[in-house]
C-alpha cells in the first residue's frame, strides 16, 4: 500500500521526535535504529526510506531539536528562559531536555556534521541572549551572553551529575543568581 506524502512527513517527524528523546536519555551509542523505529511506532525496515545511516539520523534529530519547537519559553524572555532551564523539571527530565546539557560531551566527539548543527544552534542561542545580557557595548553583551549560556549548560550538567539533591538545587540556584541577564 502506498503511503501518502503527508504520512511520510508525519512518520519522519515521529522518527525524529523518538530519536531525539532516546538520544538525550541514553546517548548516541546506546540507542539502536530498531529502538528508534519501535519508539516511533514504525517497523525497522522503513528507516532507510528516511535516512541513509544512523549518523544521518543523529544529525537530523539534532537539527530537529530547536528550543522553540520543543515548547520552551521564547529566548527573547531570557530571564524567564533561564529560570525554566535551571529548574528542577528540566534537570529531572533528561529525555525532554536541552541537547547541549544532555549530549554535549558526546557531540564534542561526534561527526563534523553533528558538531556543525549544534554549533549553529549555539550561535543562535548566544545571539538571542546577547540582546538580553548586561553590558554597554555589543562585545560586552555578547561576552555576557556566552557566559550565561555556558553557566546554564555547565550548571545543568553538574546538577544532574551529583547524587545529592540539596547540592544539585544549590548549584542551579547559584548559577541562576550569577547570570548577567537583564
């Protein structure tokens, strides 16, 4: 039976949603194509109709991971975004979280294509935060935006890493208090 163009688009979206969540939860190496297809409610055989390889899927899933698409607060509201990003809900939901804090070290060792995809996403995040960061000159705004984004991602990584909930919450609160945002 022939699948409609609309169904092909919907199936691809389901694959990307499932892959992005599984990758964030378990990392790139600990997720198989069969698991992604099963989580998407599709058969393994349909994978190659959408992607040439698992690496192509990884890159597409990371490109699919734009903050606005996943229902986060608009980046123009940087302070509210930081509150949400550094919140307990984001910390505890690694499968629905930011790919930088959940997959950063893996991406650093990933393919040039995946690194480029996340580099471009990071550039957009920094550019948006630049308008909401403290400073007098454009260079100061950008420097503070980079510091804010770096602190948020690093703080989230550390808050997830520790096995002491009060320390985890203290890390998140300290990072939020230190952010150079308007």
